């Protein structure tokens, strides 16, 4: 029973830390600057998996030369990293930079939500993927 109480306490602690408050003046300054400082302060850390020693596809720009980026050709499993941008680095090393798109919405006086998006040329394999 003690272990269960400990786990419940830890869960509440993690959830409480996940929602942080920012002083009103600082938040207003961030929003007046177009939300970029807000997006940077709350930015996520991205982890991309690798299976069967096959490199994953990496995010790319959604717009290239003023037009929507074309989709990459789908591959057969397990070579899902073919015909797309790959990290080009060994496992356990930081990957290359990629664009992160964000939007924010001021829900009310006490809550602002930030959504982060990344774009992939393709996702999946010939059988179940999309471009």
C-alpha cells in the first residue's frame, strides 16, 4: 500500500510540474513579440525511434519554393527511412535541425495553449503509409 501511495504522489507531482505559471507581464511581452519567446520557452524535446537498424524519416520543411512540399515515395517494411530525409548520424547522437511549426491560443485570462507541429515527407510503408 505504501508503494501505491508513493506512485500516486509522484503522479500528482509530475502533473503539477507540467503546468507552470508565468508572470502576466512576461507572458504579455511574449505574446506582443508574436509568441516566439513563448514557443521557445515551452518547446518540446523530440525523440525519433529507429527499428531494425533502419534510420527513420526526419522532418522537413512543409513549404518549399513557395509551394507545398511533395511527398516522398513509400518503401517496403522495414526500410521506412528510404526516399526521405534521414538523420545521417549514428544512434544516440543529436540529429540535424528541422523546422518546428507552432500556433498558440489564449483560451482565457489564465490559460494559453501552444501546439507544435512537424512535417514529414511521408509516414509509414507501402502497405499502410501516406504521402
